[in-house]
C-alpha cells in the first residue's frame, strides 16, 4: 500500500509500506494492504509503519487518516521529534 504522512508544514513520509498502526480516537488500529475504505480521527500518539519489514515511528499531535484503494493518507496536525 502507498502511505503518505503530511503536516501543514511538511511531508513526513511518502512511499510503499507493509502496514501502519494509528492511534485512533476510539483506540489503536492497524491498516494492511487491500484494507476497506476508511476515514478516522486520530488522537495524539505514535504512528508505526513498516517498510520492507523495518518498523519506523512518528509521534503525531492528532489528525485524520483516509484509506482508499490501497492509498493511506495521514493528515497530521503536527509531529514531535
């Protein structure tokens, strides 16, 4: 699946990912390849995504994620280091 993580200031990540785990407003959830369409609010927390089996993380301050046709777009309010 194609994953894009953006904030109002910059693009944090863009590329193919094996999976992604998000801090949903009602609890954590994972997106895998061929996931059903979805839009969800996100709370502050860790977004973990795997690229070729290697786990990577980014801490977000909240946002929205959309999943459509193997494309996942995370519009984050902001990211912390």
